[in-house]
RNA sequence: GCGCCCGUAGCUCAGAUGGACAGAGCAUCACGCUCCGGACGUGAAGGCCGUAGGUUCGAGUCCUAUCGGGCGCGCCA
């Protein structure tokens, strides 16, 4: 969505890129800039193959010629006037690539400077004045949160945080499924087998029991389905008894959901209910019929979807209203989408963090919105299915892992490890740390990989505590914190109130490859936020943080901080450690993961 | 039957918009604390990127077939 957006660069790497791209000689040439590979020493590169071909020369020769020309331009008075604080040192040709080298010390100084100036805001971007509405979690009442909803919730929350850091105004909506024929089933089931006391004490478990029992009995006796439909009809028509009971299902469920989700650090901006769009859906259907967007078909109301390939061929339509006159989920979803557009006007995007299995529904919803006048507004941020080693998750058949159980187990395993690694930690502190580490591990296990892939649920993997895992990142942050705690008060004061003059002195001290690599890893953080936001891909941020933690671990073993040879070196390294600590914490927080002080 | 998604090291995964030798973690083997916490670091081994064609100066990435797995396909949500 940000592609082509012109913004003044806020961070150093973007600035270098802009400078390289705006050299007079690149204008008009078919040169695309890209990041240079890691060990090359360059920051950016222009591949010259295509251009070389167009002028009929070898890429190697072309790159060499361009390097010569670019270097001349770089040293010209014109360029120096346009970029008085130029950050590009030189261009070098290598194997058909034109590599852009930054002035290393200036680059390092700028990163340190950005870190100092922005403090905790480092990596964040200014307000874009654009609003994005994110639909996530969105469970069905009467079903407990299973590990499937875990994905929507943690991906959604991470995206919300990342988009906000990128400067978007975000409204997060939890859209509760509290309407539809299934509530007829529950109403009927409660009348038959319900237990008042259980409903008050354990609403979700009880509703699930009723749901499962209904389906079991309905298998033997299909007539129950009719009873359920009748019960739902009474609810729709405002039957007092049904209304009251349904209201109780709703309230107790929402309360339970919010409690569970709070354990993941998630709090919804808005709780919307599907049932509240029933009336609007009816009105909308009439309006769309009148406009000719919707039409009747076999007694139902649909929005026809033409095939993009063949004229006259129709694909599965978006079904709005059943032949019995009741609205369908699609209609309520469409009405709610329009409500979002109105309530939060102007809206840039409506994002739905929902599993891939609903791809068709959202593709059709997007086409419907397009016909109503909102093209390109809906974005289905899909993710793969979670299955269990024993097979597909099935609430009806009791094949589920509940979110609460998973989080309990995560905490327990983390506690065992803390007991082993850090036996002196007092018990109450241990419980608190175990919560952050265990739940962090669960969140990271999901967010560290591309969301599109299916996941087979695996305790081992969910609760990985070493290697590329949340605890590894948290551990790196904890090591930083420990160094800072042990630093002399005088040093800490200098770090708190740095002077501009400190920075050149620090840069002069940053010489070891581990230190430079660490600082460069810090420099890449802002770009990771941009890319993660553009692609709706939290794993881009996760992998940037992993690289940073790995750089810190190498730095930690190779470069002494408190026992540095000189005062100046110690201060410079302390500044690196402090910045790393902050960035790791912030990055993890964006993913929805807390960092303990010790572990 | 049609449509969408996935297939990269023994296992779990990065490699978006085609580009410089395909990278991590786990597991395996070998190393490393007189020094800020070893939930760590260093190294080794491990790959015809499912298969076959094609486009391109260049393909893990794009196209076409094909195999394997997942999901979906009008009155559920």
C-alpha cells in the first residue's frame, strides 16, 4: 500500500537510498536499486545487466563505466550542493553490479544519533493520517477459543501494533459471531439439557457441551434441526424467553473471551456483534436489489460474481438472503463493512485477519464492495490452518487444544526451565517471568513464520525455548539489562544525557566487527517495520529482531563492555547495549511479547 | 470436476516486488568460561529448491504441464 508513496526519509538507510537514486546520472537509466548482500560491505547495489544489454555491452564493463561516471558525479559541486551531508562514500563495480558504499563512520554516527534523538520512538514513523480497520479474533460465541483463534488474535494484534508504529491510525475490531441458526441449536439444547448453575459458572464449557450434544443427538434424530430453526426464528421475532437466554449466552461468553485474550496482552478497541447488523443487512439487501447490484435467484438473494476469464460465466455468488427471508452471514458482514467505512471515515483499508479457508468469502465480499463503490478497500490477511497430529481440529468431536490450556502449559514449562537455570529466583518472581517467557514463546512460534503456511500443532515447537525463539530474544535483552544495571552510576548518567559531542567520540571507538554488525542490525530495524507493515507480515519484524539478538550474542562473547580498555570504549559499548536493549524490547512489544528484567 | 494455497538440508522454517556463492533454528559431531549470566558463542557435516518443459543476459522466485498435501466451491458461519 505504501508503494510509490513519497515521504521524506526519516531513517538513515532510506536516506542513502534516496540519495543514490536521485543522482542525476541514474535518472532515465533503467537501474533498479536493491539491498547489497550482507558480507559485501556495500549498503545498496544497482544490477547493471539489463542496462548493459540495452546498450550492447558486457555487464562487467558497463558497471565499471558507471562506477567511474557515478563517482565523478558524486564529487561534483552540483551534487555537493544538493546533498551537503552526503552519506555515500563511493561506487564500486563488481561482477556486473554497481555497489553503493556508505561513509561508514558517518553511517554509524547517524544510526547512533537516530537512536539518541528518537529514544523509545526509534523505529516509529510520523502520522500518515490514514485509518486502517483491523478485524481479528472474531470468535463464535458458544465455542471456546481454540488454537485456531490464537492465530487470528496474535497475528492481528501484532499487525495492529506494527501498523501503528508505521504511522497508521488503527481501529481493532473483535467481531463476535452471536447470530445465526446455530443459536437456535443452543437455545433448543439449553431448554432440553441445560443447567442454570453451570451456565453461570463455566459458560463457555457448558455451551460447548450443549453444542456437541445437540449434534450427537441430531445425528440420530434429524428432526432436531427443525426444532433449532424454529427456536432461532422465535429469537429473530423477539421472543422474550429466547432473547433473555441468548443475551446471557452473549454476555458471559464475551467476558470469558476477554479474560483469555488478556493473557496474550490483547485488548480490543471495539467489540462488535453480528446480531447488531441484522436490521441493517435487511435494509442493505433492499437497497442493493433496487440498485440492481443484487438479484433474486432460486428464491434467495445473491450478488452475482462474473468469471474474470469468460464472459457470461458466473462463479459462486455472494449469498445475502435465504429463501425463507432470513439474512446470511455474508449480508451481515457486508453491512458491517459499510458501517466500518462510515464510522471511521475516511478509511484507507479494511483488513480481515481470518483463515485461508474463507478466501472465497472475502474475495466475493471485496467484489461486492467494489460494485458498491469501494474498490481495493478490503484486504483479506489470510493465514494457514492449524491441525492436530491426530487430524483436523473439530469442536464437535472434541478434537481441540484450548487456548487457556496451551498458555497454562507454556507457563509451566517455562517455570521448570527457570528453576533449573536460575534456582535462586524467588517463587513469585519466577511465576511472573514464566508467564512472559512461556506466553512469549507461544506467540513467537506463530509470528516467526510466514502466516500463510498451515501449522501442525506441536507442543515441542510451540514451546521452543532456544534457537530462533522468543526466549532467545528475551535472553539477549536481559543480558543487556544486566550490563546496564552493573554499570557505574556516572556512566549511566552520561548515557541518559548524551551530548552531541559524545557521538563522534563513540563512533571512533566502534571498531570490532561484532560492534559494527550490532550497530548495523540496529540500523535495519526501522526498515523492517516498514516492510512488515507493507506486507502485513509480522515475521519480517521477527526475523530482524532475531538477527539483532544474534548480533548481540556475538558481541557479548567477543567484546567486553564494563571491562573495556578505555573509558571512551566503555561508554560507546554501553551506548550500543542500551540501544539494543531498547530496540529488542520495543520490537518484541510490537509482536505482543513482553520482556522480563531477568529470567 | 473446477478454483485457491503450500511443496527449499533428517525435522521446522527464512529467502516479497526475477539478480552476486540457496540461509537460519532443531537434531548430530568437534570445540570454547582466570573475563559483564552457557536459555550463549565458534566450527564441521547436511541441498539436482517435488518433477519435466518454457520465458530471460539471469529462475527457489515468472509461465505451462505433472505429482504430492491442504482448503474451498448457493440457502452454515
